[in-house]
């Protein structure tokens, strides 16, 4: 058994033991992302400057599109990794599509979504980062991702945000 599976087994074996923990796992795995998206959109909506709104919406849109829509799908096209519930024949706590597991599309999307918030308000970005980390842990807990899928998704989100911020939208922030 490899380290990825050992960590998965440790986390997943905690599921089904406590109703509150299962509820929180399902909530963070499936629903917390909607709250993050709402908070990000409300934050951007309340910017006073239209230029700032457009800049941040562009940064968020391009980062999430590149991370989830392009990089994640390219990796999955060339490399298939089965999900834990397929490989181990377990029943996950949530229903999940049987697409490839690596990298986690949820983590790629939500990491790219919240990183611009660090530029707006470091404290808000930190809180959102904690929620994204809990989402990743929860996706392992409910049995739909391996730990390395989560790390791969986070890395994908970081890379896409960096590419957009440094190379695509470079210089627009100051205008």
C-alpha cells in the first residue's frame, strides 16, 4: 500500500462513525464552494471602481477557466487515475461522476477562485483558504478523492492564478 492510499484510508475510515462529522464532510465536500463563490462575487460587486471590478472578475474568470477547464482536463485526458470508490470498491458519502480523479477539479477551481481575494484582503483570503483546505480534506473523507488528487488540484489552481496574474493581466491592475 502506498502513502497516498494509507493517508486516504486513515481519513476515510473516520467517515460513518459520527453523524455530525459525516454532515460536515458532505457539506464541505459538496456545498461550501457555493458559499465561497457567493462571497467572492459579493466582494467584487461592492468594489467602488468599475475598473477594479472588471480587473478582478477577469482575474478570477481566467484563472478558474485555465485551472479547471484547461489544465485539469488536459491532465485527465493524458493520465487517468481512478477514484478511490472505484479502486477500493467502497461507497462514498456523496455521489460523484466517474471521471478521472487527478487532479481534483474542485480544488483547481476553488483555489484559483480564492487566490485573488488575498490581493483584496489578506485576512479574507486566509479564511477562504482554510475553507478550501477543509473542502479538500472533506473530499477525501467522503471517499471521492485521493490526497494527491487534492494537492494536484491546489497546485493547478496556484499555477493558473500565477500565469494569469503575472503574464496575462500584467500591468492592468495599476491602470
